[in-house]
C-alpha cells in the first residue's frame, strides 16, 4: 500500500527526507545528506545492518568492531547538528521501504555502492519507491570516477592500471567536496531504533579488541585529523619512505576511507592543494600518494565489472592452477605469525594485534602464503577479511589476486617476494620485526617451516602447468587446426 504522500511526488511541505547511510559514515562531503538538506525538509537518518539479503557478504570481526565505533561517532555528530540516527536490522529492501512509509517520507537519498548484490537491492528499492511517488536519488560519494564512465577506446573496462589512471586524470578533476553542514533539520516524529549494543558488534567472549582500541579511533573527526597530520608531517617523504614499515610514513586512512568517514574527494583535494605548493621530491611524493587513491579506484572499478572478485580468478587460466591439498598446520602457522620468517611473522602479528598491516608487508605475507606455502589466495583473502579493519569488498580481493598472479594487472607470477631479502631491504635494522616479534633471535623463535628455494621452484613448476594448459586450450581453439 502506498504511503500517505504517494499522490504528491515529493510529499507535502513537511514530508521528511530519509538519508540512508551505508559506507559513508560522515556528515562532511556527503552528497546524499547535502541533497536532503537542500530539499529543505526534516531529515531522518538511518543505518541498516543487513546480514540477510542474498549475496551480501557477512562482515568480519574487525570490521564489526570498527562499525560499532563509527556508528557511535556518526550518531554523536548528527545529534550535535540537530538530527538523529535510526538503527534498523534486516533486509534493506523491506526495512527502507517500511521506514519510508511509516514516516511519510517524500524523498530518500543515498550514496552509491558498487557490489553486484548491493546494486541489485538498491535498484529494486529505487524503482519501488519511485513507483509510490517518492523522490529517490543516489549519488557518487565513495569513488572519484564512476565505473561506467572510464572505458578504453574499444569501450571496455581497463585491465591495466597505468592507462586506467591516465584516462581518469586526463579529464576534468574530481568535484570539490561539499561543505559540512552547520545544522541539520531533524525530524521530530516518534521513531523506534535498535540499540547499538543489542547488535553485539564488539567482541566480548573473549574480548580480543584491546589492540584495536589502543591503535585506532574510528570516526570522522579522527579521519580528518589523520589526514591533516599526514599532509603536514609525512607527505613530503612519502614516495621514499612509504615502503619502510618501521617508519610513520603512511596516511593510515584506509579504514576511514573504507567506512566513508572521509571521502576520496576530501583526500584528493587536500593532497592536490599540497602538491600545488610543492616542488621536487615533495611534489613527486604528493603525486605518488594521489596515485594510491587511483589504485583504490581501480580495485572498485574491477569489482563493478567482476562482481565475483573474492571467489573467481580474473585470469581464468588460473582455474587450472594445481593447488595441493590444504596444509592446515602451515595455514595456522601463517595466521599466527609462527612461520620462522621474521618479516612474515611480524606482519601477521601486527595484523592480529592492530587490525592492520603495512602495505609492503601485506605483499610479502601474501606472496609467502600463495607461492611458498602453495595455499590458495582465497584462504588468505578470507583471513584478511576477518582481521583487517580496512577490509573492503574491492581492495582486499583485488590485491590478493594481484599478488597471486590471477588478477587484473597482476604481478608476474615469477615475482616471488623473498621475505628475508625484503626484510634486509625495507627493515634493515629490524625495528619493525622486533616491535612485533619480541622473541626473534632467541631459542623461543620457531625454525622456518619451509625452504624458500625449494618452494619457489615448486611454485614456478605449478605455474608452468597453468601455462601449458592455456597453450593447449589456445591450440584447440585455433580454427586453423
């Protein structure tokens, strides 16, 4: 049954607007919120915890912890501006439709998502609400460039980063961020809300999140402070120091971007402004940092065109890769940071303690799992999905496939990161290792669980089988016989 304002598109003079928060837990540069404020009607803010819609991937434990803290921050921000955040759980389609009807909303606004299942739900909701006379619009708030707008000359999505980023940056620059509102006209009607504590997003039995609490402060204010600190103290040396895990040389913005506590537009324009006033190494560092935003875009564009990114090889010839039976003991040693390779173990223990890991070390531990232990990249992707505070549906599987060799613009398979050489190059004094593996160098530290040379040769032999399978398939498909 259509709600009371269905006969009047846009509703009556006091019909509220619903702003549906998702992966955009901020009030600054929030296009959907900006549109709702511009409409000039009271605003109902809602977040839906959807663990039931088909195709939605359940969040990992570290992500749930972050979400709890981020929702607390968002609710406080909205309250300080005159609005409130309604929490609901259940299938988003039924929840948003019912809530819109119950408040007699004249409009519903949200910022777009890019996973296939999420887009299907959003499309159905938009069609249903519009059919009932409710103004319904979605906006670009999470990516600088929409995936359907960046195409090759053959009208195909890009599969290689460099030409992709060149195409992105050859046109008009990303729009300027919307200003943060000074006041939000909150809706004064009665509206039930779930209690955040009732969702039990934080771990209790056991409470393993002490390291996360000491390392991170989720929320929009923290994101802005981190960006300001990075631009002031670290941007000039970013290009040279970004690969050194013991140095405070990175922005640490990944989880804040993942949850939309800061927008890529805000980051882009702040860094671009810093670049405009820089020369030499400082300018090159700013450009390098902006390129990392481009890599995030590339991951999401790939997800848009390959929605099974977390489970299906982009390069389908890797379906023939002869993964051996899973070695549970080796997998556990990797997960627990007990492999006997100090840089690998340091990274995995940093991940468990803090919910994060330095990007250089992420590549090393991923290479070790897939090429030295010959364990399917999907096992590593699932572990990161559960333990990373910045695990997102695009970057996490994309980067795992990149290291494994099965993804878009993937590293050559024969590029096997030697963890000992990587440690000597990027942690020469062992500061990062000692900070995370205190028993390193003592009898308590385990012996290496594999031989790097033997396992590298085994990995390359397995890849030769993939190449032979591909060559045979190509020959069979040749119409010349």
